[in-house]
C-alpha cells in the first residue's frame, strides 16, 4: 500500500503536469492572454486554488512548457557535443566549425515547431518578449560554458561571440522557416529548415563582406 505522503506527492506532480499541458494547449489554440485561470482549471480538471498552488499566473504555466522545450534542445546539443572530439587546436575557425556542426546535428525542428505553435500570434505579448530574452540569454550562456569546458584554451570572449551569433542565427532561421512552412513538422518543412540553417551558417562562416 502506497503511504499517504507518497500519494500526495504523486497527486501534486500529476496536477502540475496536467496544468502545464493544459496551459500549453490553450496557448496554442487561443494565444497568450486570451484564456483565464478558470479556463485553465477546466481544461486541466483541477481547481483554481490548485493552479495557484503551483503557479502565480496562467502565463507562468505556459513559460514552464516553453522552458522544457528549450531544455530538450540544449540537452540534445550538449549530448552531441560531448560525443564530438574537441578540435586539435582551439582556433576561432575550429571552435566555430564545431559549434556549427553540432547545431546542424541537433534535433531542432520538432521542439521548435511546438514552440512556434505555443507562441502563435503572441510574439508581441509582454510575457513572450520577456521569455524570449531570458531563454536566449540562458541558452547562450550554457552553450558558451559547454564549449569553454571542452576547449579551455579558447578565448572566452570569442567563444561567447560565436555562440551568441549562432543562436541568434537560429532565431532568424526559425522566423523565416515559420513564415515559409507555418512551423509544421513534415518532411518538406525539414528540407526547408536545413536549407535555411545551412545558408545562415555559411553566411557566418564566410562573412557578409566576402
């Protein structure tokens, strides 16, 4: 028989998961700011009080899902990077090529497709602007840290500059990919993604003045 404390813990975890999933679904369907705590409670099949036991607002619940999806990307990146031998010499070009190669091999389409649907038409919503900035900062810092750890002789400023440039390039690619494919995950949209990403990387590799 499961102890009562364990049952409470399991119920709390299940409720939190239900709230996050329901908030994400409502954000995709209606957009941020267009549904209430009562709407979320009905969709998650919990009380309003339960929602506020876990989150300060419906936007915060959506943000958790947003962060989870970004976490999947970063974890995948780190896993691939760890399996890739560091360059023999930590030159700027070698570090860039390693970063570009790992980004191209990271599974980005599936989580970014979810993120694009999650944000939907709410790009200008204050929460979306704040989240995007926070996520960009945290992803860039983590990737910079990983590359620096694997290439301790590389110049930290150069590594940060390269990581930031590539992450910003991915954001621009995402915007264009969404415009061309509506951010659906299909074989055709994946071809478009690869074309856009490789074009962006090639521009960074050769320089715009070349």
